[in-house]
């Protein structure tokens, strides 16, 4: 599994968002991108994380960040998740696992004594030139936006 480091060029990606529209890293050239990977739509931790980003969305935009979430769920699942939680940002449907693999966040996880493969919750802060400026691996789901905003103080 590839491990991205701060200072690395962010891997390019292409995919579809919740509405079937193309989305790629190139769409964010010249902008800062908060690219967050999460395991599954409409689960407790993922909903808390998305709602934290939603509640502080204006603050994140004012800090210069565009927000894009990524999970291996389908476009339809993302659409329901967005509608249910009134999320103002796009979600990339990485159903072929190409983006989670490129960013090194598809890996072995453990839960209740079982080992399985899944998305490792991680956030990448990417600068205007596509360079990884920060990586958050210990995501505080309920306070994730403040966790990100505090990095810029």
C-alpha cells in the first residue's frame, strides 16, 4: 500500500459524484482541497464527520478550502446521504476503489475481533498546486472541521 507523505504531489483521480457528474483533482487546480475519505454513508461516525464539515462549511470555504468526500459507496447512496443530512459538498463514488487505492487508504481494519478490508478514515489537505500540505489520520469525527481549522491558526 502506498503511503502519501506531506509534500508529495496528490495523486490525480477521476470519478463520478452523487449526480453522475465527472469530478477530478484537476477541477480543483488553483484551489485548496479538503479531500476526506470515509468508510460508509449513513453510519454513525461517517454521519458525525460529514455533519461537522457541513456545520462549519462556510468557515472552511473562508479558509480557502473546497470540500470533497470520497467513499466506495454508489452515486445513489451518496445522493441519499447528502439529501438526508443537507450536505453542501460533493461526494465521489469510488466504486472501483481506484481513488482509495491511489491515496493509500484502502487497507486492513479490525472491528470486534474481525479483520477485513475497508477505507481507513483519512483527510488530505491539498494546496493550490496539488501538493499534500497535511494529512489527518486520527480524525475526530464529531469535531473534524475544528480539527482542520485549528491547523491554520
